């Protein structure tokens, strides 16, 4: 959650003046990418059963 919030704060600095639908699309893409990356990292570090 901290990574997603931090990434969104950085995004806001650059996408502040964009229209709301564009900003929302960027946010959704950002969150989806981060969730997939965090999940892949977690699964990669987890010991196999």
C-alpha cells in the first residue's frame, strides 16, 4: 500500500494538469502494474512447497 501511495504522489506531480479521465486511466494503469509486480516479486521470493 505504501508503494502504491508513493507512486501515486509522484504521478500527481506530473499529471496534475491533465483531464480527469486521463488522470484516472494513468492511476488505474499504475496501480495494476504495481500490484502485478509486487505479486510476482512475492511469489518469486516465496519458498516452493
